[in-house]
């Protein structure tokens, strides 16, 4: 998400991760293929939808709207008590509630972007909870180990 806000070019490398959602940004979840990162051909559907929403927001927003968006994200972090994106996903009910509360004071374009982030967090939280309940906590193949030196 942060990369999308920083206007990452469309041609980027997607690294396979054993995590989901924002937790994929943890380098320790990245897959290896020999001495290189294991890559995927493209973002998954959920990531593409979030990217399109954020791209639309960046195109349609003013600097003041972007400032309000960032302030809403930090308000969300503060309200949930999370210190990391992983904690945000783990506390998705608090995080989503804080975002929804902040969203009503925003203009429609900024609100749409904030609600897209809230939806992504909620989706990640539900997915994590379902995986924990079913004990299928890692549906991604294990990364290959580096060869012994």
C-alpha cells in the first residue's frame, strides 16, 4: 500500500511471500529461488483492485486531500494501538472501526481511498482468522532453502 502511495511504476517485480496482505512486506516471508527472490508474474486480484483505487485517488486528489488521507491512516494506527502493519491486520476490527470513523469527515474521493484500505484490512483480518481456525496457516509453498556452502 505504501509503495502504491509512493507511485511505484507499473513495471515492478512481485516477490512471492508466505504471508498475506500487508504482512507480505516482511522480508522474512519472501520466497527464494536459489540465490534470487522467487517472483510472481503479477499482483493478485485483491492487490490490483487496491492499486487501481489508490491510483485513481492519486490522480483525482489535491495535496490537501492526500494530507487528510495520510492523517486518517495515522489516526487509524493510533486508534488500534498497532505499531506494525501485521498488528494492524491482527487488530482489524479496531483498525477498520477507527478508519470508518475518520472516513465520514473526508471528501468523497479521499473517503473512497480510505474505505478501500479499511476493506483490505478487514479482508486480511478475516482471511487470517479463517486460516487460524482451520489450522491452514501457510497455503503458500515453502520457500526453497539456499544451497549449503
